[in-house]
C-alpha cells in the first residue's frame, strides 16, 4: 500500500519549524531528509526513522518495524501529533546521522 500525499503533507506541517526538511518520492513512499541527511521516511502512512542511539533514547516507546519486505528495521514514530516531540526527535538524531554518499 502506498502512502498518501495527505499524510506526507501532515508530517511536513508537523516538521515546519525545522529548516531544510525535504523529501523524495520513491515507489509510492517518501524518504525524509533533514539538512541533507536521511532521517527516515513515510511507509504505508507510518513515519519511520533510522534506529540510531539518540532516537532510541529520545523515544519513550520503541517499536521496530520493517518499512518494506527485505529492508532493515526502523523505529516507528507513534507521537506524530506533537510538533514539539517530532522537532526534538529530528534535532536529537541529526548529529548521529551519516552524511549522504557522493554519487
């Protein structure tokens, strides 16, 4: 099942206080970037982020889920209704995320 543009727009609105939030559509899903680094994505209308240590310690409930068959597990973000939580999560994760590979 592909993610809806409406859910993407909702998540982008929740992250609107952060600068340089971008996304790329990929096979009906969306990869989310923060200041040029991949933070996670929207898969089947779920926000999933990379399972870096800072994200695990920031979240009260940690649930690992597969974005799609054959992928590595990611963290499910349940509290998408809180702008403060989402912006804090992305800020906490940023330093730990790898720089994108050069093409």
